[in-house]
């Protein structure tokens, strides 16, 4: 199996497993879905370190955007906790 | 998220189609094969690190006999037909191999140990070229043994491969010789049960 195919397959399987698990545990919180999916994406991307440089650059750009979104969620949650 | 990833990966594919790449590879191989065949050269190539060549690692195909590595001059000129020693018959063809060019794409030069060589070969064969699934490297004083799992280019009994080895073995040999800083030769190459076993002889 090619490196790209393996990476996509791992990502799809992980997303399926994670989203199914969250759906059975805390189905009403959209931020949990987003945060856990971002972490899954980052972990799987790090584990596939041997992709070619152009692919890694593109994936890093996506990772930065997603991580930015993750930080926004964390900040909002922190502000929510502090204001209570 | 998966959609964005797919788009990013699709854009990361090379601009040249695989068919065009294969065409260029085969043209180059056939030209070198014709040259070797015309000269009647059957000797196995010696892979030299960049410290012995001007700038990039290359393969030296001796025109007569098997050269004694001790006789190889400290620096061989960057030409096609080169004199590597002081003897009248110490002539060879110096050719650039696929590994010579790949080596420039490595971020750091691998160190002279099995871990570094394995990481570099895995990066090139699995990540950059997508030519294999995984690579294992073992080193002793006199040889380097490399096991390439799931290779997508196999050894063929053709003139080019007999002299320079298969493209995979050639890439492995170039990276290993650059890492060790010593000349080496592809001593043996066999394909068995989806694995390419390459034995490199370290010449010093």
C-alpha cells in the first residue's frame, strides 16, 4: 500500500472510531468533536513523518489552521469556566 | 478535515506524470546500458562518496578488472571517463545514479550508523519516491545488509542492473556510502517473498 493511501486510510479509520465513540458518550457538544478530531489528525500526521516534503508542507498548513481552531475552543472554554 | 487533507495530498503529487517519469528513467537506463554493452564492461560498479568525487556521490564502473580501492586517488575528476589510479589500465566510467540526486533532498547527512542510514533510506524510498513499504538496515565492519519490504522495482537480469544494481539497490548504496564515507559495492541482490535483500560490501 502506498504511503499516501495508508495515511488517508489511517485518518478515515481513526476519525470513524473517534466520532463513533464521542457520539455514544457526549453527543451534544460540537466542540468536543472538533477538538478530538484535530488531535487525531495531528497525531496521525506526526506518525506519518516519511511523507514527501511538499505533502508535509501542505499538511502542516492544514495542521496550523486546525490547531488555531482548537486554541480558540480552548480559550472560549477557559473564559466560560472563569466567568462562572 | 479529510477532504482538505485529500486536496492537500493530491496537490503534493509531482507535476510530471508517472508515465513520463518512467519514460525518462528507461531512456537514461537504455543509454547507459548501450554504452556499457558497447564497451563490453561487465564489472560491478563501485559507489563513491562525494568526498572522493567533485561534489556529488557517483558510481565508478571500472573498464578492466576489479580495482584495488587503495589505489583510488583521493579526488577523482568530474568527467565521464576517468583515471582512478596510476596504472595504465586504471580507467573507469563515472556515472551519476538515481541515489546521487536523491541525496541532495535529504535534510541532513546521515551518520555512519545503522539507525541513521535506515532513517535516510526509509525517508527516500518510502516518503520521497514511494518505492517501498519499509526498510531495515544492519551493519558490520565489512558489509551493510539492507532488507527492503514491498519494493515496487525489482531486479532484472539486464546489463545495466548487472553493473549498477537495480535502482533501489543503487539508491541504498549511494546513501550508505555517503553515510559511511567509504566506497562500497553491491555484492548481492535478491528478491524473495516480497522483500528485496541487498548486501553491500564495504571497501576500505
